[in-house]
C-alpha cells in the first residue's frame, strides 16, 4: 500500500506508462482495486470476473476493482451467503476509499464490465452471470446509477477506464492464443473458496 500527496490508496502495485495513450496507467489483476484522483488509466482484462468502474462525475475521483464471487456449491445465492458477503466487501472497500478522497455519494456513477462465460471449469452455475447480477444488484441497492455496461457474452474483455473523465474503452478479445486469462481466474476462484470471507465493511459516505 502506498499513500501520496493526493491520498492514493494502492492495492494494485502494477504501475506503468501506457504508450498507446501516453499516460500513466495501472494494471489491475483479480482481487485488486485502485482508486485515484489523478489523470491516468486503470486497465484490466476480464474473463468471468467483473470490474466496476465507479467515479465522482463532478470531482473526477474514481476507481476500478476486479472481482469474482467464490464458486461455492453450498451457496444458494442469498445476499447474506459467504460468497455474496465477499462480493459486498470487494465493492465497499473500494467505495470507502473514494469517500476518503473526497468523492460525494450523490455524484457517484458506475460502469460495469465482464462476466463472460469463459470458464467451463466453474461447474456450480454460470459464474459470469452470477458476478454480473451481483454487481448490478449491489449498485442498485446502494443507489449508485449504472450509466454503462458490457456484460456476459463469451469473450474476455480488455477495459481501459479514465477516472478523471469517466471515459471507458472496451475491447472484446475474440482471438486469444494462450490460456493466461483462464488460468489466472481459475486460480483466483480456487483461492477464494479456500480463504475465509473478509469481514463486513460499512459504507460511511
């Protein structure tokens, strides 16, 4: 974790300079998030995971997360179940960082991506659909307006989010010549089932 003069909580350490857009960027992997006040790009590649891009449309403060619900066969999908609590934690921890940086709840908007049906190894149900449904349900319950979405389908996606403006660019990866995305998400999903679900976090903004 790192804090700079703009109060920037970093739970993704993968900073780099993106030569396509000539801008500082951060790559967000499964289980990570990043929140910033700076003019930069937040980048991730999604298979069945979901990324929520949430930002203050007036102040230009924004963040992106990358998460998956644990594929637990005992989980009936209730919002109080262990996997749903995990999803709630993944969303609330990032939103609280936005509030700490000065974002106002009334200004928050969200754009949601991912949930592709790309992991045949996840047997309990369509994990991509489940992730997408959770993200939309959570944002609706928190009264955060979803202004754009690109969900489900069968392709992985590369997402660029520019929190200063709220702009998002999405590219569907129709021709993948390696299984890096699949392996990364399967490993992440397996780890989630083994780990204890994180404790509750209350939104304070």
